[in-house]
C-alpha cells in the first residue's frame, strides 16, 4: 500500500510540475475581442463566432481544461495553425472580394466536414454545426456576397499579353507552361464568391490516368491547368467568359515536391501573367485550401467521363 501511495503521489507531483511548462501562445498571445464582421448579418456572424473564432481569430476563449499541460500544447498548435489559414481578426482590413473569399474558404471547410475539428467539438459541443447553420452561411453567400457578372458594355480588352519568354517563374521556381491550351478540358467549375467561371485542363498523363481510373493518387507527371475568367453578362441575360483572371497549375512529382504534398503549385494572374506569391512559401495557401481533399490526392476536380472522348 505504501508503495502504491508513493507511486500515485509521484505521478501527481509530476502532473503539478508539468503545469509550470506552458506553450508560448498561452502567455504571449493576447485575447482581443473581434469588433465584428461588418456587413455580415448577425445570425451568420454568430455561427462563425461560436464555431470558428476560438482558433481563427484573436478572440480565443481558453477553458480551464484547455490550459492544462499537456493539453494546452495541442490547443496552442490548433490556434497557431488556425490563424495562419484563416484569421477573422483581419476582417476590417480586407476588401469585399477578400472577405467573400474568406467566407467561401470557411464554408468549404464546413461542407467537407473538415471544420470545426471533431477533437475540438468533443470538448466544446456548442461549436458543433448542424445543417441549418451551414445552409445559413451558404445562402448568405449565394444571395448576398456573390459577385455580379460584368456587363458586356463595360468589358475592356486589357493590357497586351506578354510573349512567353517574358513570363517570369513563380517564387518556388516553377516555369509557365503555355502549351496547356492544347490539352484536353476535363472539367468546369465556378466560384460564386468572386463571380468567376473556370475550365480545368489536363495534360496527356492526367487524361490517361482518368481514362484508366488511376486518380487516387494521380501518377507523377500529371499536370492540371485551371483557367479562370470573370463572368460576363449579355443583354439577354446569358453569362459567358469575360476578362481573363488567372491560370493555376498543379504538377505531380512526389519526390521533387515532397514538402508540398507531392504537388508543385503555381499561379499567374491577369493578362500580363504576373507570378503570384511574395515568398517561396506562398504555396502553403494552396495546400491549406486543398486540405479538405487530402483523401482525394488534394484534387478538387471531379473529371468528366472522358473515356469516350478519347476515341473522337
């Protein structure tokens, strides 16, 4: 009995001493209330505040059990990663298109059941989302935040496109691939938050993988090119591609891009094809956006059935 008592006492002592070791976030990051999400209806803002703000803003509420070591290190990690991916504290400093993109990103995580984390809602049941909450945010984006197609009368020809030799590489060293225009179109999508329509092209390796059903994972050498245009609306109400917005590439090479989930990520914006990103780490944004599809090789695109198209 004495030995058992000493063991228990020793364990308790270690637990108490461990409380002196605390993550930096718990002491250095101040909790500051978010002033509010300007322009967002109260009921939508309430859902976001309840389910997202703890990890995705400076308005973090540390419960007593969140502060206990070693749990506090896990919580601090979630907050650090959460703010890096999405931070509602920056709302007031963002323009409307960026705010819409932030809400779209949040909704995407909810629809894919990526967020909020199940480990978080297990201890914070109030943060759980039901279908009514998700529909509320989705309907707000569809009916209020959606960008309106540009009128045909207001379209401009834009700047002259540079020659291929003038297109600079992205910060992570990927060169522009002009031949994507000759690839097969494998799918189309749209972004209702910023009023763009997109066509996704696949290189021959991607097309063959789709044809053979070898898409999870896609083989090395697969390349996708996603082109985006502003929606343009004619007088009859029809919507079609207007001004060119950007082209994005995903290049599969497991060894070369081991540090970025096996894919090389690149983006060129505007008719002048300006490479996106200020630092070599810009592709962390791409990975964060595609994380909900990590079980699908980080690919959002659901290819059209192109098996018969290959025969044409």
